[in-house]
């Protein structure tokens, strides 16, 4: 019996260990798979909404930088009513803009949560006249419209009694393991609450004040991907994110990250500030979007609702104007990839996913035919995106004895040009093939 039992026990043990090892070795869903929708999305809408909209001051930073006292800042809790908040209309407007995803601030650096958190009492349900969980109905509306959901969360919390930093000039403590442990428990508790919304994206902020080790960034990532396996995480998690998030400044060169997103305000403010009328025009925003598309990235454009939940009319107009253009040119936006080098075309470009269609974005009024240099492919057809008008073209300077491509000229009549940015589709024979060798002197023809 012993000779029989021992092998059985060993076999069972080995089987258990093998199963354990397989489970232990199971990794998160590959980044390429999780970020596939993000790579195709191209446009998202950011929403900065919080008590800072009451007085129209800088969100959280106004008290941190001592522009206003903390107590005066927090008095805004009493004016945050959200009485005209209509998450359904928000979601519909976001979809109308052409955005494929949206990211809302669940809690900024001031620590005011927009949902009914069980961790602490500083939230819109317990501390404002709104007396509402503002995140849950928005989540429902966003998902109903078929949009991807992103949740912004500030890792730091300048209001929390156990967080070391309070203002730029004042700290609660320098080193206190016990207090930091209490704050970490609070942070993890709130993040676990947010997983119930099953977001497609977590947008972190504030990671600069602590190290990855102190934040327990690795553990945060593990928690989120365990609860919401398909989600993606922005870069502001001290090295544990999935994609880059340049802010405000439009990249001069294509970012090194394969996945990236530019977050940018419509005016100069993230939160609602009635005195900030320095809005970008619809044309400027479309051109910024095109710039991002040409480099293979996304644009996350910010809106800033008022304290009552209404969106300023200037911002509504911009979203609708943006929607006119995105709806017309959808085939040249969603699912595209970074374009060709600017040496080949003096402007913005992108490519279809299979690289057989080259899209040209013309953001000016050309004084003659458009020019593409060094295109080795034969061109099957060229048309104006949005109306289908076929355009005439010809190749100039191609010598039969040379392998150097000629110059492709495309006529673009004024009557087919878009008022903001005209988009032209060039259908190629095969995948795009560019000549990039040095052109030398003729030695024989």
C-alpha cells in the first residue's frame, strides 16, 4: 500500500505544483491586445469637474500654491450643486464630437471624490448640496452610447490627514510609517471601489510626489488588472503604466512610445474658469487632432463643466464643430496609423491599417497641385474623403531608365476643399513603398 500511495501523493503534489506554477506564470493580457481600441480611437474627451468650478479657480493648485487659504477653497463645497447635471446629454455630446472615449475626474488633488466612497467623508454625497454620486450615472450613460470609459484618479490627496504634503510651504510630516500605511490603505480602498465601474482606462495623476515603491505602484497595477483585466493605464504610475501622456505641448517629433495621447485644454484652464475666454478655434483643434493622427497618437481634449453641471456654450460649440469634421472624415481618422515622413509630402499624412491607402491632410489653400515625392507605388485612384470626388493626377520627371520615382502631382480644385482641413485618399497598389536613397549623378542612360 505504501508503494502505491507514495507515487499517488507525489503525482498529486506535482500536479498541484504544476497548476500553481501555470497560474503563477500567467501574465496580464498583452498590451497590444488591451490597447488595440486605444490605438484606433484617435479622439477622447477629458472632463475636469469638481468644487473648483464654484469660484472658477485653479483646481486644487490654488490652495496648494497659497493663492487662497485651504479653508476658503473648501468653502466651495457649499456651492457645488450639480442641479442641472445631465449625464445623458453629456455622453451624447461627447459622442457627437467624434470621440471614442472619455475620461472624467473621479477625484482631483483636493481629495473631493465625486462618488459615494466609503473611505472618508470628503465626497459629493456627504459634503455638498448635490448629495449625489455623480460618477455612477455618467458611467451608465457613457456605456449606453458605446463609448469607452476612463476614470481619472489623483494618487496624492492634499486634504487627507495622513498624506505628508499639504501645501507647497507646509508638510504634515516627513517620515511616519504608521500614517503613510493608513493613507496607502485609504488609496487602495478607493481604487478598489472604482473597479466596480469596470473602466476601460485608468488615468492617474500626481505620481511625482512619491516613488513607485512608496505608492506601491506595482501592487496598484496588479489590483486593477486583476479586477478589470482588459483595462489600460496611463503613464503616470511611476513606470507601471501602458502609454505616454504628453500634456498641453503638441509633440514636435513623434513620441518614442508606440501608444500615446496628448491631453490638452480648449482654453488655458483644466477646470471651469469664466474669465478664461482664450479658447482655441475649431479649426485650430482640428489641426491639432490631425497632427496627433499623423504621428500615430490620440488627442484627449478637455471640457470643464460649471458647478451646476452645465457645459459652457463655447465648449459645446467647439465639440459640435469638431463633430462636423470628424463625421465627414471618419474613414481617415479611426484606425489609421502614423503617416509618411514629411520629406515626401509637405504636410500631415496617415496610413490605413494595411498601409495601402495614404491620407493627405491639407490645412491650407494650395497655390497649385499637391506634390508627393519618392512614392514608388503605382497609384490606383485618388479621391476627396467625405464627398468621393475623384481627383486627377500625373507623374512628372520619371525617367524610364532610372529607378528613382517621379513626382506625383495631384490637382485639388477649390470647390471640393473643406473649410477646415481637406482630406485626400490615395489608393496605392500594394503597401506604401518609399524611395529614400541618395540620388546621385547620372553615369549611364
